[in-house]
C-alpha cells in the first residue's frame, strides 16, 4: 500500500523504485497463487492442459519486446509478469474444469 515504507525497509539501494515494487509484488503473488492452484489441480489427477500457459507467455513477451523493448527494470519486470499471469490463469481454468466435473 505504501511503497516508500517497503523500500525504506529494503534499504538505500532500492530507493526510487516506487513504480517497480507493486509489479514485483504482483509477480510474486501470482506465482504463489498459480503454484497453489497447480497443487490442487494435480492432486485431482488433472495434468493435461498445463502446456497452455507457454504459448501466451511467449507471445506476450515477443509482442512486448517488439513494440516497446526492454529499457529499464520496470520493463523487465513487466516482461516477467506475463508468464506469471498466464500460468495462474491456466491453473484457474483447469481448476474450474475440475470443479465442473466434480460428481454431485
């Protein structure tokens, strides 16, 4: 909520990264959520469809680099956000499929 406080705790080397901190935290949270969903999905023996996160991730990264390039830390973090978002989305879709197929 208050990036300046987080950056103060991290130290002087990270000062001035107020714009980058929320993206870095979002990547971590999406990865955590995706990993948790993955654990639930594979515990229901649903391993098919995991590969669907690869193509959107690569496509989004290629389009981003072609359109914008990577000039700073913020751009690199945005580039890392795409795979985390695709991975979490695929796991959510697979979990919804598992829930829909759940016997009543």
